[in-house]
C-alpha cells in the first residue's frame, strides 16, 4: 500500500478481496492484503480519496479522484470525478446524473443496487444511476 491517507474496504462476499484508494492512486488485493496490484490505467486524475465496491460483484469498484491534494482539499475547484472499474477494464468516468466535474471532493462513496451515492466535501449528497 502507498503512504498517506488510505481507504481499504473488503468485499462482503469474497473475504480475500480488498481495495485501496490513497493519495498515490488505487490498488486491489486478491489475497487479503498480502500483496497489492496497482489499478490506475484510464484515469486522468490520480489523487484518489474514497473507494466503494459493488455489493454483488467484487470486480466492480469505484474511486473518487482529483488532480492533486490542494485541488481536492484547498477550498477551490477540485476538478473531482468518480470513476468506475469493471474487472480488468480501465477506469471510466461515472456519469448518470452527476455534474462533470464535481464541484466538491467526494469524501464518501456507497455502492448499492446499481446506484452510487457520493457524500461531497461541501455537504451535498449526489446519486448516480450509472453504477
């Protein structure tokens, strides 16, 4: 795992799977965190913060990302996006009702039943049906 703030959820149906989002990018583990594979291909923003995993499919996961820590947390325009990854595909920006780019950094993500909820730094709650 990388240095800095890191979020590491495990998948509820596959105990060996874990996912990481931190200032240095995203990664995943298939052996309960013994080793980590970087997962950054396809994102034009590499400062990741929050991560969520589809509850029904351990190969579908999401990260919030910005251009850097100052953009994400400095009070200006974070140029933030939420990205989706399915299996070994590259990351793709999420749409489905979300502004592009987001006006505040997504600090919390929750994936459920084909939807993704994002809690933003400014207190807003956004929903995407592009999950």
